[in-house]
């Protein structure tokens, strides 16, 4: 069975952008593959984090939320990245086979480093850690939003390079990008990606937002003064984003969603339908989350996941270690 792997870093609270581009895709594919989902906690400290306790709380919240969203623990190896020592060990070897030029071209590095004064080396080498996450388990496919595609392509290049140099060590992974909802935009600035670490919470809908907050955010979502609904990402980015959210969350094909809304003249009515779909998606997730967060069920699942992941990861690392000439 082919292997699928993905992760969402606990650098903020999960958003409907994460759900559309990352989680939803994972759920769709989890039964067709030997699926691995993990919480990349080590990626979180690539930018300064004020409070270690908050990271720990989020790791737990993320894990419970994945389960609440429908991650099937019977079908999926679910673990926390920092509990797998081989990922660090492999990262070092891969760093020595990755070029400065390659990492300098990563657009996420460029945009995130611009926002800081003292940029940590980890932000620069982050894509190598991500490559290690992927190729350590011989992952065939990696479902991600469009912003992570470049990183998965780098993982491919590194895998090919290592294979050419040392023989067939790794499976060469492929990204899977959602057809609809691969880049949900910020509600206040629909030219920008909706992101869990944006400063303005009005632009972002979080999976655990209350219905009254969601209503406020959708009602205040930036549109335009044209007075008609149509899909045009250049000229009507706000409206187009809301149509995309509707299509992605309801599972309606994009063209059908566009036809359904095109020509409506009352933005209030249009937004009401979008709002309903968001409520319908989040209600069962939030209810399940409340139940899960009152129990320790997640720990049992994460313990099992850690054990299986470690077994696979340590074997692979051992092969790589020998191939590069380490040890006696
Ligand atoms: P950060 O702000 O910390 O960079 P983020 O919200 O952009 O976080 P990531 O942790 O980088 O999210 O991404 C987790 C997954 O969710 C990735 O697969 C990513 O491509 C996807 N994703 C993130 N934001 C969106 C979005 N707005 N639309 C669609 N997919 C998204
Ligand atoms: N960098 C990713 C999270 C991530 C990931 C991975 C995703 C870390 N390692 C391996 C897929 C496969 C992000 O979403 N910010």
C-alpha cells in the first residue's frame, strides 16, 4: 500500500484555510493509503514563540482537533514529530546534501524572514527538516496547500540526489494539491493567504470560533461595491474567496458553486449561505472536540503512533547512516 503523510504546525490555532488545504484532503485520502499524520512541533520554533506552555497546549488541541475532524486512528499513524529522534538525525545528513542556493529560493523563507530582525538559522533550514519528515517514512504522496508545494518539491530533489549518490535509499514523494481551496484568503485582505499566525483575527475563521464570532467575521468580510456576485479573483477577490470557501466546505464542484451564486445582488443573502455552510462544517467538529478534550483518549492514540513511527524511522535512519559511512 502506498504511503501518505502530512502535518500542520502548531504555530497558531487551526483555521478553515488549514482545514480546506490540509486536513480535508488528508481525510479524503486516509483510507486509500497507509496514512501518517503528525504534529510538526519542531517546526514551530523556527519563528520566536513567547510561551512554551502555549505550544504544549496547542499540540494537544491540534491532536484532539484532528480526531474531531475525522482522522481515523485505525487507519492512520498519528504522532508528534519531536517524539521521533531519527528525524533530527536524518535532518543533519540531509542538510549536508542541500545547497544554500536551494534554500535561499524558498518563498516562505523570504516572506517570513522579512518580518523579523534576528532570523534564526532554523527558519532557513526548515525545508530540510520537512524533507526529513517526508522521506524518512518513504512517503509516496504529501497532501498540502499550495504554499507548501515548493517545500515538497525540494524534498523530491533531495531524495533523488541521495539516491543518485548512495543507491536507492528513499522513495521520491509527490505533492497532492487540492483542486478547490488550496489557498483560502484572508477575509480582511483577500489578496493575502488566510493564516493562523495573522495578527488580525477578523481575517481568519478558526475551527473553534463561536458561531457569533464567525457571523461577525463573515458579515465584516471585505467585498466590493459592485452590487453583484461573480467569480473573478483579480477584480472581486473578496467575493471569489467566499465562493471558494463555500465550494470547499460543502464539497460542491467549483463551477456549480459559481453558477449557484452568480448574479445575486444582495451580498447579505449570499453571505448567509456561506455562513450556513461554515456552521454545518464546524458544528460536529466542535461537539466532538469538546468530548475528546475531556478525556485522555488522544494519548493512547499518540503513544501507538509514536511507537509505529519510531520503528519505521529508526530502521530507515540506520540504513542512511550506514550508507553515508557513519559508525564502525
Ligand atoms: P503559519 O501562519 O504559521 O505559516 P499557516 O496557517 O499558513 O501557518 P501551515 O501550518 O503553514 O499554516 O499549513 C498547514 C497546512 O494548511 C499546509 O498544508 C498548508 O498548505 C495549508 N494551508 C495553510 N493555510 C491555508 C490556506 N489559507 N488555504 C489553504 N490551505 C492552507
Ligand atoms: N511545513 C508544513 C508542516 C509540515 C509538513 C511536513 C507538511 C512539516 N513537515 C511534512 C507535510 C509534510 C506547514 O504546513 N507549515
